């Protein structure tokens, strides 16, 4: 899945409010293994491939640069949580008896604006949570979604997911923001891959 890039129209009436953009992050949330298969995964080798791509952004663009990933988790007979921090070098904090390994990555977006622009970032649903769907319709809930920023400072009380507005501080106008949250894993959660989508609205003003 390539990067989603949305560009502003070239001509805007003077004083007109720039339109709202929506950016999507596909949440490759986790791969949940039965305990025995999880142990085998840790001891066996293998190979993997990766893709590379580049996107040139114009002022007023937003690009999703990384999907959220909680890695691989062993099934447990008791419920637990994984708290993913909203930052470039994300951390995953595990509770209960869950065992987690592999990727720990916050969803990441790049904004290409201008120095001193104000940007409002919002969860389009306004709930700070989404449902992840796995095999056979099994679900997990991602709650308490949080935002972290790089190259921006808070305006009008922006804090955590209470966004307010952000001020672009970088001379280049290029900034980044990251989204994390709390994954709620049930007891004996069905094994398989779970996915979900979050839509983020961006307003330049």
C-alpha cells in the first residue's frame, strides 16, 4: 500500500479557509500466535523482504509514513494490555501475562506546511478508539489514542489527544506527528492478524 498524499488546490481565494484533509493509517496491529507456535517463531530463522518508496510533497500536503504495529503476541489465558507510545522510537509496555516480541511502531504522518502555519489535527470519529478485526470476526479494541509531535508546539491548550491547534516551528515547514494507544487483548484471544483503520483530519488555518 503506497503513501496517501493529498495536495491543496493551487489557487485559493484570499482569506479563504483551507479545506480539511483526511489521512488514513492502516493498523497492522499484531500477529497473535498460540503459545507453542510463538515459541517456535522465536527459535527458528527465516528471511523477509521490504519495499522502498519516495514521495515528493508540495506545501499543504500530508503523507502517512508508517503504519501502527504492535508486533507479535503469545496467547494468554488472562487479559492484558499493550500501551504503545506516540513517538518516532516507540515503546510497547505490556501488562498481565502477555508476551510480546517484534515490531513496536506508532502510526506516523508527515505534514508539509509553512513556517508559522497553524495546524489542527483531529480523530475524525472523535472517540479516541477503534475496533481491530481478526479471524472469524474476532475483535480487539484500541483505546486512549494519543498524539506526539515533532517540529510543532502546542497552541490553545493542545495536549495529548485534546488537540487544540499546533504551531509549525520548523523553518522548512516539514513536521511529523505520531499516534499510539492502548491495545486491549482478551483472555484466550483468537490467534491471527488483526487490522483496523483510523482517519485523521488535518486543518491548516
